[in-house]
C-alpha cells in the first residue's frame, strides 16, 4: 500500500459500549488540517497586530490632543494673567478718581483685587480663576459706572458753582467806566470847587466819551437828576448800585438789563459841573463807598468771600 494512503483510525467508544464511532484520517487530511490551523493562527496574529497598531495610533492621537489642550490651557492662563493685570489697573484708577473727587471719604472697606497667578494650574483651577475674574470684573464695571455718574454729578456741581461765582463777579463793579481815564477828583472831603464830602470820583475825559456799565444789572433810572444833570443809576442785585453823572445823553432806559461793559451813555457837563467829566459813584447797601478799588477788578478781599474762593 502507498505510504500516502496509510490511514489513521480513531475509535470512539461511548461508556454504554453499544456503539463504536470510528474516524479515519489520512496523511492528506492531517496536512489540510495543519494548513487550516496555520492559516487561522496567522489570521489571529494579523488581527492582533492590527489592533496593536490601532491602539498605538489612538494613544498617539490622545497624547497629541492632551498636549494641544495643555497648550491651549496655558494660553488661557496667560490671557487670565493679562486680564488680571488690566483689572488691577482699572481698580487702581477707580480708587484714584474717587480720591480726586473726594468720593472715598468715609469709605475704608477693603477693595477686591484681581486674583494672583498660580503656576501649574489644571483645567479646574483655571476655570475657577476665570470665574473669580468675571465676578470681580463685573463688580469693577459697576463701580466704574457708579463712579462715572458721581463724577458727572460732581462736575455739574462744580460747573454750577463756577457759573454762580462768575455771575456774582459779573454783578460786582470791576472796570473803569470810561476806559483808562485818570481820576481828577477822589473820594472824600474836598474844597474845590466848593467844600463838600465827595461821594464818588471824577474821571477826566473829553466831552462825548462812551460810558460803559461797570457790572451786570438793571437800569433803575436814566435821565435828568438835579445837580448830577443827566444821570444813569444801575442796580446790580447784590447790594451794589453804580451812578454815572453829568452825562450828555443816555442810550439805555429804566428797566433795561445790561451786562458788564455794555455802553449806557456819553459823557458831558450837565448839572452842577465845571467842565466835561464823569462823576462815578458806587453805593453798597445804600451807602457811598470809594469806587477807586473797583476800577481795575474785584477787590481781592471781596473775592475771598465768594463761593469757590479756595480754587482762586
């Protein structure tokens, strides 16, 4: 018999012994079976190798993703540093503005400052830091808005105070009514042209020189007035009145509002006058005072009594 035809016999006898099962194999059957087993093994090794490569690829992808996330996290952390620095600057500026406008008086409570940087923070740490920054940024924004409203209010009050001061100054005699004219006769007792207490000053000017109001006010009268001849009286609403006498003619009427420096008349020599000049008289609370200190501005002693004198 050919060797390749040699048959291998396997008998299977169940415990009952009634039947016998026989399996016959030739060498060819065994070779085919071995080949199949080798193929199965090779397929299993291939699948395992593919799974290993796949796992390595996934690991590398996860590593790359983690590195990218860490890099992004560090970038966010750096941005948080910049935001914290800006927030601290804003908080210092708000505090300085409060100090400048006096809004920090009586406010001694602690001010929330931006959280400092903590190196090596993880996602949770950076997220917590950003949340703190967001809360403090919102609080600083509200503080800045309130401060802006307060600053505008303070500026408005100061503006009103400035306007009030300007209005008060405008209503105080403070200029020479005929420019740079010299004083021909002063305030007080005199003997010429006759003995009397001179209640104003005489300013030496030519006939027809323009006369201007020395302060803002309302014209009380404008016309003939006995010894003063043609005369203009202006009430400045603050206890002051100014008189302008011996005029040739007036260019204002009673009840008219005038501003400081506004033309009101022309000089002349009407009434008890010995020649062209302007009699200028300043009254305060019904009493004549020396006009000379009021010819070149508001007297310094008077300025100190006005609102806002500390800023003068």
